[in-house]
C-alpha cells in the first residue's frame, strides 16, 4: 500500500540524485497490499495501531529499495516503445463483500455492469527492436479472489 510519507521520501531522494529529471509531477508510485507483509511504515494512525507503531527501519528499507530500482532502471535507459491494451476479464476476481456493495444506492449500482471492476489494463515496454522488455498490469484482485484466479488459470491451461 502506498503512503504519502514513503512517496515524499522517494521523490525527495530521486529529485536530489537526478535534478530536473524526477519530481512530484512525473513519479507514479504504484503499489498493492497484502495481509502478510511488513507493517509500521504508514504515517496514518490506524495502520500504526495494528502494527504496534511506526517502524522507521521498515519505511527506510522500502524507500531505499525503490530508489535503488529507479537508479538501476535509469542507468539502463534505452530507446523503446510503450503500448497499452485493455480487456475485460469476467471470471478473474470476485467482490469480497457483495452485501456491502448492495448497500450502495440503486442508481449508482445501475451505472455498472458488474459489482466489481473487471477491466484489465496492460502496459507493454518494448526495446527498439520490438522485443518485450517488461509488462505492468492493473487488475483489481483481492485475496478473497484467489480461488477465482486459480479457476481462471485452469481454464486457460485446459483450453
């Protein structure tokens, strides 16, 4: 999960190491959460309570690792091409609380086909020769969808 303190520290470090290159306007910090990861790096009070307080070493490790990844990527910049694709994956995730979703106003629910976002967006990074160098996907999945993902993968492998 992202945090403004972690982001602020990453932007500050990259801005000082690469003046005029990286700043608040061109850094997107994309992250996720899990229920088995480290805690203590979020600045908000409620997450601090559940992890028994702020842990500076955890926050520093996240910042240092992120900055190192950007340093390595920056040192290996090459010409290339970025493309984007979108599709809908219906059987890949489930709403973790359909009961809560149904508490939303009917007119709001009527604006959507499903009770959860089913759109998958994929960024593809190619080198100058057109070879894939990396992918970044965005698809809303929660741990409660784990069995749905396994069923989806089984269906792909069996067909």
